[in-house]
């Protein structure tokens, strides 16, 4: 039998584009866990374990019930042979390498979410614009979220379509971010940017931008706080190359104190303010504060900045 190095939970999660918690759930519920034991360390995934997980991931994305997908995955490699090995990152790359792209259909996504058809929701979220997260957002997710938010319906206790769809979108973003890490895992010294949503309504869009940045090889983090002292403190500790404030219509009031605190804390750090509205009053007039009006513009401005001023080594 061909032997391959065993892998940790974190390494397998990066290769498959899933969260480590998902792997632990598959282990606990379906027995798709790591089978190798090394002295003085946690259990590790063997080549056969990873091959099973590849099948599990592909089938669940195609809408197969997890229990059925697990049975198929376990049956696939009950008789491991020399052809079973741990695939390289380039081979797996991400969760969408063998996916057939779909055209964006926000109405279909909203309808699936309204019926709590989780398999259909995940199917569409994974297969629309698998390589372009900004287009995925503008063409599919944003209009679908708007549609379910505006609808009027009587819901059973515990059923709320809007938050359920947003949660599914966050899960998809986690998969895309994990895939981006796998694609760029050999890069070192990548610049870091911080994205700060100015209100709760901007959080999903902030994570979309962060995922798009990671797809370009930029380490991106989201800070869910607009308290000026908190933001300034995180900036001092993390020393990002740039920061972007994601500002919806209802979050304008929180922006100016944050920007002033940032200018005082790190006057040379570029600060971008993304706000699609016509006006954004009282922003400090300094060379490092920039206004952008589109999400695509925000992405390109951030990329240009961190590539023009790479971090010192």
C-alpha cells in the first residue's frame, strides 16, 4: 500500500473547504473521523479518511442527505488500495473544483429559503459564481436577501427565513475563505487588512469583501465593533496595512468618531470608507482617508494599497 503523511483536522478542513467543526460533526454522527493515532498527539486523518471525506463533501453539496452521503462515503473506501492517497492542495483546491456553475436566480434562492429547503439553498450558493465572491453577492445573495426580508408571511415558531438565508450565506463564505487559504497556503508575508461593519446590517457585506480579499491572497479579518477605542486598540495591536469601514445607510453616525480615532492612532494607515449613498458628512479631510462608493471599487482600492505598500519583513 502506498503510504502518505497523515493530516490534522485543520489541514483537512483547509483542503476540503469546510470548517473544522463540520469535520468533528461528521466524525461524531457518521464515523467519518480520523483513524490514525500518534503517540503524544491528537488523532490524524489517513489517506483513506481523506478520500471518504472528499466523497462526503461532494455528495452533500449536490443535495444528498448527510446520512446517505456518509453511507456512500464509507462504502467507497471500505477496501483501500494503493490508488488511495491524500490529494494535494492543488488537486482539491476548493469545494467547487468539480462543480457545474449555475446562473444566478435570486427568486429561486429566495423561494428555496422560504420553504427551508436547505439542500437547494446550499446547492445554489455553492454553484453560482464559485470563483467570484463579489459577483456571487451582487447577482444572487443580495437580491435574494432583500426579497425574503420584504416578504410578508406567517411563520411557525423558530422559523425566520431572512436569518436562515443569511446563516447559509455565512456558511458558504466560510467554505470559500477556507478554500482561499488552501490556494495561498504557500504564500508568506501576505498583507493584512481589517474590515469593520458600521452596523449589524453591514456585517454580511463586510464578510463578503473579506472573503474576496482572501481569494486574492490577502489576509483579511472582520471586526464587529465600532467603538472608537476598541477599533483603535485592535489596529494598534494587529497593525493592518489598511482598514475599510463598511457603512450602510443606517450606520453613518458611527463612522466619523471611528475615523477620527484611527487618524489619531495611525495617521499613515490608509482608511477606506465604503458608503453607496450620495453624501457622507464630516469625514476628516486627510491624505489617508478615502471614500469609495461601490463594493468592487473598495476591493480594487484595498488590493492596490496593500500591493503598493507590502509589509516589511
